[in-house]
C-alpha cells in the first residue's frame, strides 16, 4: 500500500445547492497515485476535477470515503500533511499583487518555516527556475498573465513539496512557457515528487502522464496508462466512421453486421453530428480480412473509416460523451 | 423616451441586483437616517439651532450625496467586472450612457427624502407644514440637478484612478463641509465662505434653510439668488464635466487604465 | 511567531503602498478634525480640544478597522490568496492576526495627526497625560481593537456583502460609542450593545486620562476593555472553528 503517495478510497463529495438540494460532485471515487509518478486527471467542465484537487489540497473535506496522503489519513490530520504538499492553480490568483515577486515568495516561504540563508537560496533558485529574477523586485500587478502564472509555480515549489497538485497549471501560458513548465514537472517527478494534475490539453496530458484518469460527472470512467486506456477500448475493435445515411443505432448495426456477421456485438454506440459514429464492438473472431474490409467500406458508402488504437482524444470523447 | 426610461430603470435594478429588500432598505433608508441622527445630535449640542431646519436639510444632504455617489460606484463596479471596457468600446456614446446612469440616482433621492421626512414628522414629532413640503420638493429638485455633475465627476474619475474610494471620500467631505447643513458657513474664514458659494449643493441648502427658518412664507430675492446660483453652477459644471469626461476617456484608452482591475 | 512578524512586515508594505490607506491614516483624521471643529465650535466648555480629540480619534480607529478587517480581506479574497494561506501549515489566526496588528499600529498614528492639528492649527490646548498612562492606553487600544478587528474579519470573511454592512455600520457605531450623545440617553437595548463595543469604553477612558489626577487603574473603562478583549478572544476561537467548518465542510471558499 505504501508505494501510493495519494490514495482515494470511495471518496464522495456533495455540495449544498442554493435551493437546498444536495449536488453530488464526486461519487465514490477511488484513485491511487504512486510515488514519483505523474498522474493526469481529465474530464469535462464540472466533472469534479477541481473538487478532487481541493480535497487533496486540504481546502475541502470529503463527505465520505477515506483520503490517504503519504500514508497519513487526511481527514483528521490536515496539518500533518500540509508541510509536504503544495498546489498550483491556474490563472492569476494566489498572489499578493501589491507586493513584489520576491516579497511574495518571502511571505509564503515563511508560512512553510523557511528562514535565513536557506530561505534566500530557495527564493533565488526558484526565481531563476521560472525566469523572473530580472523582475523580482517589481510589483506583481505590473506582471503579464504568464509572469504571474510562473510566479505561482515558484510559490507552489517553495516547500519542496513531496506531493504537488496542479489544477490546470498551464492555462494562459504560451507554448514555450508551457513547455518549460512541463520540463520542470518531469524533473520534479524524476526526483521523487508525486504529481497529480488536471488539464484540458490532452496532448499535454498524454505527453506528461505516467497514468491517466478520466472523470465524468463525478465518477471515474477509466484509469490507467495511456496504453491501457487504449487497449481497454481498442483491444477488440474500435470503429470510428463517417457514414452516409445512417440515422440510428439499428441501421448502423445492420450495416456493420453485413461485414462482421453475427460475431458483432455492440458494446457502445455513439452518434455525433455530421454522420460520425463511434462504436466499441466485440468480435469473437478477431481476424480481419483487409481486402474484404475495404470492399465493404466502398460498398457501404462509408466515407472515412478507422479501426484500431484510438487517440487519447478519441478515448476521452468515447468516455465522456453521453 | 421610453428607451431612456428603460435604461435608467435597468441601470438602477442592476446596481441593486445583489440586494434583497432588507439590505436595500438598510442601505437606502436606515443608514442615511442614522447618519442624519448622528449629525443632528452633534449639531444640537450647540443648542442654538433650529431643529426642524437642521433635520430637513440634513436629510436632503444625505439623500443627494448618496445618489451622486451611486453612479460612481456603479462605474467602478463595471471596471472590476470588465464591462466598462465594453461600453467604451461599444459604438454607443459613452457619455450618454454614463449620463443616464447618473439620472438613475434620482429614484434614490426621492425614496431617500420622502421616507425619512415622514418618519421625522411622526417619530420625532417635527412640525412640518405645507410650505416646508414645497421647499423640500424644490430643494430636492435643485439638489438633483447639482448631483448630476457630481456623479459625472465620479464617473470620470473612475476612468483614471484605481482608488475611487479615496476620491469619493474626499468628495463627500467637500460637499458636506461646504453645504452649510452641518454648520453655518458663516463660521468659515471669509475666503472659504466665498468658495462655498460655488460648491454644488451649498445654494440648495441655503435656499431650504431660508424657508425653514423664516416662518412666514414668501418668495423673496434671496431665494431667487440661491436657486439661480445652483442652476447656473450645475449647468456650467455639466458642460465642464462633459469635456473632462471625454478627456479622461481618451487618457484611459491611451494609458490602458481601463484594463486595471 | 516568525510568521506573525513576516506577516506584519509585509502587511506594512502592502498597506502603505495603497493610497486609500494613507488617506485613512493621514488625510481622514485631518478632515474629521476640521469638520468636527466647525460643528462644535460654538460649544462653550473648557476642554473642547480634548473633546474633539477623543471623538475624532475613535472615528479614525473605526475607519481603520473597516479598512483592515474588511476591505483588505475582501481584496485577499479577490486575489485568491485565502486558499494558499489556509492550506499552509501555519494557523490561520496567526497569519491574519499579524495583518490586523500591522494595520492598527499604522492606524494609531492618526491619533498623532489629530493631536497635532487640534493643538497647533486650531490652537486648542490639550494637556497630555504622563507617558505611562499613554503607553498603557495605547496597549489597551491595540489589543482590544486587534481582537475586535480579527473577530469581525472572520465574521465577514465568508460574507459576500461584507463591505456593504461595514459601511452601513459606521454611524450607528459612532452613536453607540457615545460620540454625538451620551449613551445614557439611548434606549436600554442599545446601551447593552454599546457595552459590547470597545469604542464605548475607549471614549470613556480617553476622557478620563486628560484629568491629570485620575488614576486609570481604578477606571472601569480599563476593565471593560480587558473583559471585552477576552470575550472577543473567545469569539475569535469560535469563529475560527466555524470558518474552518464552512470552508472544509460546506466548501464555501471559492478558490476556483
Ligand atoms: N462550492 C460549491 N457549491 C456548490 N456546487 C459546487 C461548488 N463547487 C463546485 N460545485 C459544483 O460541483 C461540480 C464539480 O465542480 P468542479 O470540481 O469545479 O469541476 P471541474 O473542475 O471538473 O470543472 C460542478 O457542477 C460545480 O458546479
Ligand atoms: Mg476545475
């Protein structure tokens, strides 16, 4: 068990809405993150990503379930984990705009009991890391969005966190800064920091993550390495097609049965605008005949056709579309 | 005309959207009344003042100042929300919009004068006759006229400063101080007395006091002078403000201050 | 402790960099003094200078509370820094205690400003009490207002309309502190509220210390202030728990 730095066990969280009803933002989430790995959390707006991050940042308690961080049960020991974690939320928040970058870092490092030479060194090192040394003595209000975001990153690293939580950290960063940020993250993970992050940039998630969890409407719908996620959907057959004149599920199945015969059973069928359909199908006979297949495609007025491994983007859409 | 009415009403509603009935009443009636009570008690320590005149003029003062501040606050809120940028960028004449919004303060002033006066009559048993009512109406009218350039000024300031609060505080002080409602302007050094004649609202308050203090009602030359002065000051200030506003707007666009939070 | 000092030092910087705050501690006392001077200038009693000083000082203290506990906190909320303070290993009340004390130390300079104006511009003689009395009173003001201010901070921390309410409270507080009229003239329930305000006891205490023969150790006002400080201290602990609950359980801290 102890190889996990972050461990969520059947964690739920409800919010009271204005009209008094309970809204379930997280429903029985279980999630493990191994030490020194980077774990990406993706899902549509309102899925519950930030709620998860807030719980882990000790800013919110779960309504039920157990959260364990570095082996310590979180709910009754908030202060025991605070020294060893930190978070970076995207955007320009979490900074004192009327202080300089250096003063901001002094202030926040004092909250984590850094002092004297150690404090000075750390601040110097971080300012260099995020390339703000030149403007360190200017007030934050004069900074651009990207500079503020970079200062946030420095703030989040002040206490050498063993667990780092990132909620859309690269939002508003330009390409180059985002790239540098990713390098920082990789470097941290290589040195043993455990990282959980959310992002809407799937490319970035695939690029960075050791493992990925997809969350939708407060529930985990898939979790694993990119490879595992892929084979989850694609190991039997994953079809992504643009088909003319297909209006419903039945027609699609009839159409595809013509080629696949009775062996086909549809596990998931998704229809999109513009005649695009996605299907997850199981086949008892997995051997596909390329010649037969291409003649089928031509005869069935299927304009585009793909069988095999889905991209992360497709996996994501597959799981998060209702 | 209907469109103007809608704009005024919507501006008004928008400003108080976050208020419920209770907080609205507290803000518009209870708070100003306690302020009036505070000053009236303080003033009456001197013992020599006409209580009716003190109460009525202070009610009017509080109402008009509050109404004038209203539009400044609305504008500064818009800055925070970022909608001001949209207004300035939109094709509509910015000035017209700001002007309309300052007119919305009239609704305030009316609420804030009528209710306290009724309360003053029945709770404090202040003897108010029909002449007083006419005087109040005319004074509120004059006061509202004076409030328009004042709220425009706040609106203009909000274009170029991030510390609008500071400006509003100073502004409230100047108006209160020179109004003559808190203490007789004759207590001021001579030069200041001259200045106070040119401060908005001063003449309206003098106008009201002349009627409240003189028991028998008749229109005399003094009243004409007071109201004439207030009207001309207001007109001149409105014109000056239009020029200032345009200038500040350009400064704001050039200096990029609209972007500040 | 070190956190308190860092918090204090950076708060000095932040506050002083704001023109609104410089206004509150320097310009506002001047304006209030001038206004009250003219309103009260017919008043025929000997110690009008002291009377002015006491009233203006209390008005200024209140302004500074409004500033430190509310507009500052709202600002922190808007900048989104509450979350990163809350989630740090240091106790929240120490962090914000430091900020409030910093603002009050600055605010107490407004006493000096109004003293100088009354004494030298208006030429009304104020006979200052001895140094020990001054230090004692200064200390009492600091602790009683710190606890009140921190208490109010908590109270309004999670309230969207904080600024609104605190502005609305300004004149009622002046009235209840006995500035415009003697508290005995108020209805009994208002008198009880006024006992809960440090400002009421401070007005009483400040009036007393100008009487050279008065021994402040026998002053009920001193004990009133001490008791209130303790009460608000307890209030802070209670409020801190409520706030933690609101953040952690009800999820009311809008971090994002
Ligand atoms: N404090 C709150 N009170 C009520 N509902 C909330 C609160 N915070 C978040 N929610 C709701 O919970 C859901 C999940 O929100 P969040 O975790 O922020 O999603 P995500 O970060 O994935 O976009 C959303 O529907 C949101 O409206
Ligand atoms: Mg989110």
